[in-house]
C-alpha cells in the first residue's frame, strides 16, 4: 500500500478504504442519516472482517455525510432478524483484535451511540451528539450497552442519558470521558497512524484485559507478548536508539 487513500471498496452502503496500514470504514446510507438496518449491519460486519483479513493495524469507523449514525431504522428495529444482525455488527467492532477508533462526525443517536461505544476510542467533531432515548420509545438496549456506557462515561452520565434521556453534546461527552479527543476524521487518522506503529500483540493483549476476557485468554496473550519476535525487536531497537519495526510476530 502507498500513501493516501487507496484500494477503495464501495457499495451502496459501506465504503472501505486504506490509508497505509489503517482501514477506514464509512457508513454510506446518507439518505437515512446512516440509520442501521439489517443489510447495513451485515455489510458493516463484513467490512470489519475484510479490514482485519487485509492486515489492518488499526480501524477507523465513521459516517458519510453529516451524521455518524442516526440510530436504528425504525421500520425494522422490532424485528428479531435486526436484533441478531445488530448484535453481530457490534460484536465485530468490539471484538476486533486491533484498535478501533470511532470518528464521530455528527449525531450518534441510539444505535449510533452503541456503535460509537463498541469502538475502543472516540474522536468527535463539533456536531457530535450522543443519546440513548430508549425510554421515550418504550424499548430497551441490551445490558452490555448499559454497562459499557457507564464504564466509559461514568455512572452519573449513564443515569442521566438512560433514565433522564439526556443528550450529550461533544463538550459534555469530552468532560465525562466518553470522547477521547476532539476533531474530525483527520485527527482520528493521525492517531490511528501513530497506533499502527505500535506492537500489535501488545495492543491485542491490552484490549483483551480491558474488555474482561477470560483469564486463560489473558494469560496466553500475555505470554505471547513476552515470547514474540516483536518483544526482541522492541528491546533491540531501544538499545540501538532507533524506531522499532513491529511485524506482529
């Protein structure tokens, strides 16, 4: 791969592009403000898989147009098939073995907030808004969403959003810790490029522990870091006073 956005794969709903070792997945259902339906959930899951199979070191997830994701398409939100497709898409993002950054370029409402918190980190622009207005609709989000939101934003913000149906603008989201950095896609890409130079095994191990993986998986990943060629490279590069060149081996 070369500098700049290359190897674009575009279909009616998803854009997968590459910026060196960073994969950028863009929701492209602009006429519905990127609201999730079954097809978009399936294509998002497939795009994440394609990025990983293609050797991405970091994945950036964003929305086309002025919205990150306006939520679930209300025409299908009650369908069991949508629940299954939506859960699978969230798992694909949350369980990716590489860091995932959500570049939240606009409103992230309901399922949009769920998608943003499935990522490891969030960069948000001035138009970003987060909300989980399930109590206004008489529906519910799964327990994982509630716990994840509280873990990231804190108990007070989680109660305000879930019980009071509060909306968090970008400044409020930044103050409570839901947003990690302010800025647009360029800021997310610059951060992703920095992470792409880090040791992949170490990043994968840290994700496992942060996400509460079973202890045996944590132990195996920990041991794999110390016995890896990257560990040798990191120590050698430090002694030779040069930047390390990690391969993930």
